């Protein structure tokens, strides 16, 4: 059976995305050439220790990334996934991305495993603030208690938000087809999810410009760009 058919005939198709999903929107990925970690060391920016050491530096990096995403648009891949959800083929998107581009493309059921660039959280009172645009003052402070705010994202060494994780596990266990898009599959526990789906009997379809740590368990590997392959599959 051809892949578009496999997807169209599925009963519970879930999409699992990583940074490559947004690459064609102009949002840099983490690993690989041109990736964020080529210029910055993860442990200097994406850890609680880094934030404790230099919150201004960490916030400058996040403000820069907020500006990129604010000025970016969802690409045809994001729209194709939203269209498949509208057609009741795709049941949900589980994403490692923090950019909010799936929601902007119209996807309704989006599980954010690593938080969002568009929220900040108080390091003292825990209040969470939705951000409409990039932060102006760096570092931003809590309107209630004037303590430091932090990006509401998941850094290395931190647990994933429990509700999001549990929902992702339920979705994967119930899936019959999982489309894995643009992830290197090296960051855990997120990288367990396609394996979990596979063990629950799902077919794993991977879309990536190169092979990843997920490829060995993929039933179908489609080499190509998310923004080109997904619209073809959604037709
Ligand atoms: C295209 C394309 C195009 C390009 N079309 N494709 C088990 C084993 C080993 C290690 C661990 C383990 N469990 C935990 C760990 C430690 C650690 C970890 O995984 N380390 C590994 C890196 C070794 N994990 C953690 O620390 C996690 N926390 C945790 O486990 O807590 C335990 C705990 C429990 C209880 C109490 C306390 C603690 C947290 C991980 C958080 C990850 N955070 C980041 C930053 C988020 C915020 C931010 O954005 O700033 O999440 S790191 C970064 O990597 C980001 C991403 O979501 C994540 C994954 O990256 P992704 O999406 O795969 O991107 P890339 O760049 O890697 O890949 C892009 C892909 O796209 C490539 O394949 C390209 O080919 C492809 N591509 N263009 C299609 N156009
Ligand atoms: Zn506060």
C-alpha cells in the first residue's frame, strides 16, 4: 500500500515533530549544519545551571529566537498537518518544538513536550504568563512578586510537564500510524515515543532530510523536506 493510502486509511494517526518541521519557516534546528548548537553550547544556554549563572545571557538567546519565530510563518508542512486533522485523519500532533507554529497553522490538538517560547514562568511564585510577542526587557520580572521570570521551556535535566507527557504516551499507545517529522531522535524521554508506538503495533513513517536515530525502527523512510513531502501525503 502506498504511504498516502496508509495514512488516509489509518484509524488513529499521530504526528510527532522536531525542529526540522520548522526549518523551512526559517527557524534554526539544534543539531547539524547551521544548527543552534554549532554556535552555542547547550549546557551554556539550555540548562537550569546556565540560567542561574547568567539569566541575562540566557534570556537574550530566547529573545533572539522569539524574534525569529515572531517574524516567521508556518510552512506548507504545518498546513498539511492541520488539514489532515481537519479531515479527521490526524488525531493529534505531539511536538518537541517550542515555536507554536503548528497552532498558528490551525492544528487544534497539539501536545507540547518541551514547553513554549510564548510563555514565561516566575522562578519564585510559579505564575505563568502568556507572551504575545518577544520580551522587551531582559531579564523580564514577575508583575506579582518582581522575581526573575524564566522561559517556560524544558531544559536538560528537567522533567517534562507531566500532563503533556502522559497525554503523549496515551496517544502513541493508541496509534496505528505515527508520522515522525524532522527530529534527530536523540533527546530523551521524547525519543522513546515513536518506539512506544511501534511496540504498540503502529506503523512508523519517518520524514527527514537525512537518517536519524529513529530510522532503524521506521517502517517507511521518506527522504525529503517536511514542507515538500507532507503536502504530497495530505493530498
Ligand atoms: C529536517 C529538515 C526539513 C532538518 N525537513 N527534516 C536517556 C538516555 C540518554 C540521555 C537521557 C535519557 N534520559 C534523559 C537524558 C538526558 C537528556 C538527554 O536526552 N540527553 C541526550 C541529548 C543525550 N534529557 C533530559 O535532560 C530531559 N529531561 C529529563 O530526562 O529529566 C529527567 C528528570 C526526571 C525527573 C526529575 C528530574 C529530571 C529534558 C530534555 C529537554 C530538551 N530540551 C531542548 C530545549 C528546549 C527549549 C528550547 O528550545 O530552548 O529541546 S534541547 C533541544 O533538543 C530541544 C528539542 O526539542 C530537542 C530535540 O531536538 P530535535 O527537535 O530532534 O532537533 P534536532 O536539531 O536535533 O534535529 C533536527 C532534525 O531535523 C534533523 O534530523 C535534521 O536532519 C532534520 N531536518 N531540516 C525534515 N526541512
Ligand atoms: Zn512571581
